C-alpha cells in the first residue's frame, strides 16, 4: 500500500513506475498470503461475512431484485504481467470496511471525507469468489447493499483541525458511518478494548485494489509504540484502506488498515508487477489502533463473557502460504 493514504495508482503514477530487476517479481511481505473467500477456513469465512467493500454509488446499479456491481478486469486495468495473482478477476470497490454495530461501519477517514462523499457511497456485503472456479459475485440482493445516513465520527491526522500526535508525522485515520438502516444477515465484529503488543500475530480481511474479498494472514506487529497506530507486515494494497485487522490469538479487531508501502512496479518487459519485500523489509503497513475510536463503538451483548465469533487456531494453521489503501476509480487503461 502506497505511503500516505494508500491511494490507488493514477495513470501518471503508473507511467512513472520504476523498472525492477527480473529477480523482483511481486506490496507483499515474504510469501503472498492472500486467499480468496472460498480458500479460507470456515471460521474465517464467518468473519469475512462482516467485512464490506465500499463503492461509488454510481457503480452500484439498482435492478428489479437487487443490485449489479460495475466492474472491470484487474489485469487489463493495471496492465499486469501475465503471471500476476488474481489478474483475471474483477475490481471496482475503492475501500474496505467492517460492521461494528447493528448499523455502524468502521473504515478509514480518507475513504469518506465529507457528508456529501458519504451520501454518494454504497456499502456492500458479499463481493467475493464464493467457490473454486466461480466468477466473483457481482449481482446482490437488497439486504447486501446499504447507503449512508451520516458520519458519526471521523479523524485524519494532518488535515486542518486534525493534528497528528506530538513528535509524529503520521497519526490515526478512521471514520464511523451510520448506515441508512440496520444490517440484516451479518453480525458486528468484536473489537479489542485493550492494547496490542509488538510481535503479536495479525491478519487482515478486505478488498485489495478493489478486488473480491481476500484474507491475508502470516503477519506480525513490527512497532506498537506509535500513538494512534501500529505497523505490521501485512499483504495489503490500495483498496484495503478501511480493512479490519484482527489479532490471530483472540480473533478481535485490533485496528484499521490505512497506509503502507509501494504496491506496484514496472517490469523490464513493460508490464506491471506487485512489489515484493522480505518479511522484515519495506516500511510496513500502518494500522489505526482501535483504541483511537473504541469509545464510539457499542459493546456487543455478552462482550465481557468473551462470547464472540470464534476462530479455531487449528483452522488458521491449515491456511496455505503461497500503501493508504484506497483503490483508484475504474480507469480507462492507463497505458
């Protein structure tokens, strides 16, 4: 994810991409841990059902029975090299988010900046590849698509009136959105109301580059000392902004993915490839700490008894191992 607001690549940025050596083929830290919905363990699929993709309202077209998402091919839109993962899938969302109340969505503050932006946005459940060999789900029922009622709270460090913590160039980045009605068929996610430590194992669920939902584990917290955010080696891209980041040991949300390293590079062949780093390399990905906004998030029924959506660690162990994170608007081929 590109530094500052993990914005998706503009045509100008794509044209200016540096050429990399043939040895650098893929913002991925170590192995590429991204999985489609159908590839993930059942308990992770349960968590995924509470994660949303965020779309421009104009790209979510009402039909008689529900809605149709406007998408295009990932490989064509980005001019990807032939071997790039997920290149044949569709994209269209520009951010991610999660359900943390009956009608409350949590995302990054740079994803929805004004009330006007919010009203021009749709919050969509179920954009995923549900089973092997299937096309991404782009036709959805009415209970999978929601509008914005209002911005409950929002902060983006560095904006006028939103000062970063003393001594830091960066800070928290978050928004809570009240939907136009209560959500049906999806449960709010539990959050951690205490602190996270360096070395904690984490995973992320969201929509990298605006693709169908992906789950990515195998990451750790590199630095938990910053005020308002922590740094982790998560495999995320533009479009992951707003994605919930979970603690692998507790399955609670620890924060919101907001910023990161460079996502793409141009190969010597002229096509675009993912940027790859050693597991401990690169700048890492920034995650707004949930403590920055937890006071605005209602407690779940029975929260103190630890009755949450459960994630069996044995299922996590079966997962195969194989910059901000906003996805750009659907482009005309930038090349």
